[in-house]
C-alpha cells in the first residue's frame, strides 16, 4: 500500500453545540451514542480568533520617537495561598525574575509577593500615585485568577476556598478586579499601560468550563497580555529538573533581556508567544490585545493616529519561536512530555461531567492535551461509545500542532488500521517525529513497528531505548502531581485488549 497522508485521512466535521452528560455507568446505549457524536463532531469548531493587534492601516509619516524617561513597573507574585490545594510553586520566583530583568532595563520596579486582596488594592493605588503622568507603566501578576461576566479577578493569598469551589460572590467581593487596575492607571494619566497576567494556571480549568481568564478589551493606550489562550491552561513550571519558573515568565525575562531598544512592545509579545508555544508543544499559546497608539517601545514613545505596528526594524514579521532554551536540556523535555502523557491517561480514565466539560472548553481553546485526552476517551470507549474515527480526528488536531503524545496515539491507530486505513509508513513517520521530540513511548513503538515490517534492528538500539524507558518510566507524574491508579497502556497493548495490572 502506498504511503498516505495522515492529514487527508481525517476530515473535520461541522461544529455543533456541546451538551452536558452523566458519568458512564448511567448512560444508556442511545445516550452513549449521542455523547460520542458530540465528542466526535460537536467540538471541532474554528480556532479562537487571534487577540494580537492588527497590522497598521495605510502608511503614514513615521512620528519621531520621544525617550520614555519615566517608566514604572509593579510586579506581584502570589504563591502561598491559605488553602493548601491552591498553593502554586513558582509565582514568587517568576515575580523576582521579571522584576530583576526590568531593573536591568532601568525600569523603576516595585516587587511584592504573597499579598492579600486588601494589600494588592493598596499596592495598586500607591503605584498609580507614583506613576502619575508616567510615560510607561507595567503591571505583572503571577498567581490565581478567574473570570466572571467577562471581568478578570485576581486573588490574594487569603482566598478561603479551593479554586474549584469559587463562586461569583467570592470572586466579586474578595479579589482585585483587573478593571480596577486599568482605571487606576488611566486616572494617573499614564501614556502607555501594559497589564500582564501569568495567572491562568493548570488548576483553573479543572472545574467548570467558565473558570479561567477571559479576553479583556483594553482602553486606549493599553495592552493586556495573557500567559495562555482564553479558557486553556498554563504551565506553572518546568518540573524539578528545570528552571523554577513558569514558561511564560522564563521567556518573558529572556526575551526582554535580549530585546532591541527600538523594538515595539507588540514585537516583544509576538516573540514571547512563539517561544512559549514551542517550549510547551503548543499546549500553551499566549495572547495579547492592544489599543496602543503610535509606536511604543520599552524605552520610547512615538504618538500617531494608527495602532502600533508589530514588524521588526527590517520591516519583517517577528521571527518564529526560538523554542526551549538549550540550557533546559533534552531530559527535561522528555520529562515534560511524560507528564503531559500522564495527564492525558489520567484524564481519560477518571472522567465525569465537570471534567468532560472542562476538556471540551480547553480543546476549543486550542489545548493539545485536552484534544488528545478526548481522542483517548473515544478510542477506549469506556465512558462513551467507542469511535476510532472520531478519536483519530482529535489526535490529528493535536498532532498537527506537533504534540508528540498525539502523534504517537495516531501512529498506533494507523499501525492497527483503526479509524484510519492501516498504513505502516504513516505510522512510522508519526512515531519517528514523536520519538525525535523526546516521547519514549514513540521510540518503543517505532522499534516494534520496524520488527513488524521485517526490518533488521541493531540490538544496541533496542538496549538504549529500553534503558532510557527504565530510567524514565513513560507517563509518570512529576513530583507534586497526584497519584494515579495503575499505569498507562504500553505500546500495542490496546490492540490486544490487555491492560496493566491494577488498571480498571
């Protein structure tokens, strides 16, 4: 059989509205078919529109830049929340890193950590007074936040309930509104205002799909940046073997340290998006919205009648994401892939209505982990009617983003002829791409497939792959992640109907 294109084998289906479901034991046969149809077809809506600023309109004379002599930043990192389940690992480290980087760019920085809501409100008011009439003011918040009725609320460390249990009144009465921050800086007549929220963290979308930050429309002269796309999750760190920072803060500081003085701030945030999405295998895609006028840099302002333009000095678009810094190391990348695989396997095994609703919202927002989890749910057929074709479509969407676990799952379906025509060539290509990205399961699958294809194998290659898997088990949780009953399936087990001991 000639090699086929995996992309052409799976066509997208029209969008349909989602609907709530009950857990698997109570589903009737008809009900399971309906749920499967919604999973396979109703969640394939168009990707959310970009929040990046549009390009400039008709070219106009370039205004003369004016040196921004008064530049201020307020950086807040909240990690030690009162409820243990709300505690975060890296916001304080993130805040210190960002503050130090801004100071090296000669910005007047106020750094505060682990504040209550009342303390944050007071800090914003004091900051607005200091920055009165400033050329540029930046507020960076790392911690927990939610959205209610299109308003983003930032939580102080005294938050009395688990984040999943937050209700509207708690958010509105016991948090700092992003609108309040914006209004304070506008009253202070700051010319260019930058609001940066590294706050849509992993736990924010584990409950109701409405939880998580939403797009905010910036007032004139303002840019609002989010560490991830609306409704999706963001990484709180790289794991114990990597930098003690969120990917967003890590690349924010790295990019700011290297940024040319004349580069518009939109160029900086475009580059930051590229770096973070590549480093997280497109699991996290930062967004920003801008109403800045003229050309605004971190060192100068040039007023104009059209929005600031994002191209580089040479007139070319911002470069593609640089990806993970070489200092992070390949082993760290492998560990992150294993952690994402763990989340996929766990999410598919332990499913209820709130979790499914959360997966749907995250997948619609572009979260590749959620897409892959929905594919595995459909492939396993434990909670819904089994549907290999719909599973393959979900895997394909995530694989198109270069997400290694989805490439592996899709390759297994292609190797078994489930949901797509059986094609070892397609499977081999998918396994190779995923293995090169650092997915250990794909490396095992690739060796197994070569045996099935009758190719001779070097025993030393087998030994190297097996030793790597033994030292670093596939799909295992990183320290601090909750335990899971049993282990994820090993390669080709699902083709034989076999499950590891202890896994239901």
